[in-house]
């Protein structure tokens, strides 16, 4: 079956620190990969995506590269801000039976302190 | 563009009672999803609709959960009777194209079963 494994949180960083949140996956077929973010009190929203191997998704200073050889999609940001404090979910989507089937990781809570 | 609407935002019920949640997706979005998010876990897909037909309900506990999407627009998710382990946030999401890559999430309904 399909699965997503994320590093456990919470992750606590000082403002302007470098961020890495690890994500690895197992999937049948050729998945698309995503990072979603959930700010306190809000619903999930798409942060970035990559649909094929070696693609790099980027948004709001965050980046992640689709690494097929290591089945990974690690999220990085060079300099985090307090406003980046949220829960980050890695997810994959595979085509199955005529529709896209999505699997989420358990989420990693990020807390950025001033 | 209006987002995905859900109601109620919070609900507290006793075990063995019934409860219903409502979702109105973004206008024109063909695919609608219901997820269950237990505290500390990632969202788990309960059911996925394509227009008003079900494409995936493999993880829906059908002895107590039911969902419908009349006229391919808004949807209701019902639990009857509720159990303590149903305490969770119920998320509704929609996507534009069939199994579209980007899902747009509503704010969720937080259910507490006592």
C-alpha cells in the first residue's frame, strides 16, 4: 500500500534558522508529492507540489525536491519566521481506478521562537 | 472566490447519539472529500465523491457512518450512533478536476464525544 513517513515533532527553531522536515514515502506507481500546511485554527492549505522525479516545488521561501532514488520529499526553508509556526503535512497522490488516491503523513509541528 | 464551507465548527455529543456535518465545496469543484483527523495524526480519507457518485469509501465505517452528496454539490456526513473514538476533526475538501492535484480544505468540524 501507499504510506508517508514524516519526522516527528515538535520542531522548535529560532527565527532565521534553517528548516528541514524529512518526508519519505512508499507508493505503487508514480506518485505526485505535496506539502500542506495547517496554521492554528485554520484548514489545511497546499504549500507546494511536485509531480515527477527531480521536480522542485517552491512557495513562500519553502522548497522540496522529488527524489525518486531515495523516495523522499524533504521540506526546506533557509530562514524561518515566527509566522511559519504551523503543522506541516507531507502527502502523496497516486492514480488508482480512475481517480487520484491521496495519503497524508502524520504531520510535523513547527514552532518558531523570536 | 469563496472557500469550502463547513458547519458546525464545533459539536459536543454523548456516545450513542447521532450527529451530522455539512459541507459546501467551492463552486464548480467536481470532487469532494471527507477526512477524519484524530489529534496528533494526519487526515484519513473517509469517502471521496466524484460529482454525486462515490469513488472511494474503503475506509468509511459503514455500520455507523454515512455520507451523501445530493445534486453533486453540497454534502452531509452522518454518524449514528457515535462512539468515543469518533472524537476528531472532520475535514471537507474539494478539487476542481476529477482527482485533481490540489485539494482545498474547509476549516473542519471538531467533534467531541463524551
